[in-house]
C-alpha cells in the first residue's frame, strides 16, 4: 500500500476550516476569531521552524545539540506551567516547583522508555527528541492542572483547612482531601485519552503510523506503549508537585501559609 501524500491542497483545505470557524466567531460575536487566527499562525511558524531545526539536528547526530534542544523544551514547559497558574507560589518556588518536578518526572519516564527501545546510539535524536517531547507534554499538563487546582483550593477552602489544623490534624492530613482533588484534576486529560483510545478515537501517533503504512496491530502496540508512558509521567509529576506544594503551603508548625501565595 502506498501511503497517502500530504500536498498543498490538503493544507489549504484544513486552513479553510479554521477560517470558517473564525468567521462564525465574528458572526456570532464570540470574540474568538483573533485568538484562533493568532494561535494558528503561531503554530504554523513554530512547527516549520522546529522542522527546519530538527532536520539539522538529525543530520548532525550530535549529543550536544540534542541536549540543547531538550533544555529549550524543558525551559519552555517550565514557563508555560508558571504562566497558567491563577495563584502562584512566591519566590523561586514560582518557577522552580513546576519546572523541577516536570524535569525529573520526564527524565525518569523517558530513560525507562529509551532503555526499552534501545536506540543506537542511545542519544539518537530521532528517538530521544520525539519521545521526550511527547512525555513532557503529558507531564506538563498534569503538573500545571494539578498545581493550579491545589493552590486555588487552598484559598477557597482556607477556613476548613485551618479548622482541621486547629483540631490537631497534621498538615498532610488536613490537606489530603485537597491534594486528592488536585491529583484527580491533573490526571483527567490522560485518563480521558486512554479511555477514548480505540473506541472513540484513534490517537495521533497510531493514526500517523497507519497513514505511513504500518500494520494497524503494530501501530496499536506502539500507541499502547506511549499512552502508558504518558500516564506514568503525568501521575509521577502531579504527585510530586502536590506533595511539595503541601510542604510549601504550610510550615514546620503545621500552620497554613497563604502569605507564600500570590495572584497569577
């Protein structure tokens, strides 16, 4: 079977759908037209530039260049996590908590994946960069959503938390319900993705491999492998983030310290 070729016409047709959506937004007064068009333009420019950059990185096969690309990815993820918080931790924790847990969780999961796949050489950019990238996206979502839900909950449930602390509960006990709620929020995207895979939708990786000519059963195996990595990474990142946030939001005397939070 010859894989279908993506030509200019297909891109024009896809762009037309976006323009129709923007037009409907203008017609209905939804105020989303500019947001859609700017996001689409940003996406096109970013992906084209990344495609050109990765073409060079793949050709040179340099571990140094791979490291530079990964550092840029981690730095961008850390910034996005901080930018999405409605209530932020102050000081170095503002960027350090989300970025640090995301970095560690992503590296742990990616290292396990590379150990299983065994690319040669181990730093092969065609394997390392896409793998780290897809895991990083899932971890970033879990950490960002979980941390935002936790800090918002601290402000919203302040009275109940302080009451539990006043009655002698430890900080971990007093904040456990909020931590569980934040973890559930952080894991909802990957849980939905896994639950829908194969029944409601074919995930992007599997679809791409099938379009490229891979047998559906083999493509399904790769997709299962990736989804398990994404779930493990998101869970690890969100759990580490909420645990550290519990300690930062309280002190050694088990008092709630909302003075360590500020508006986003």
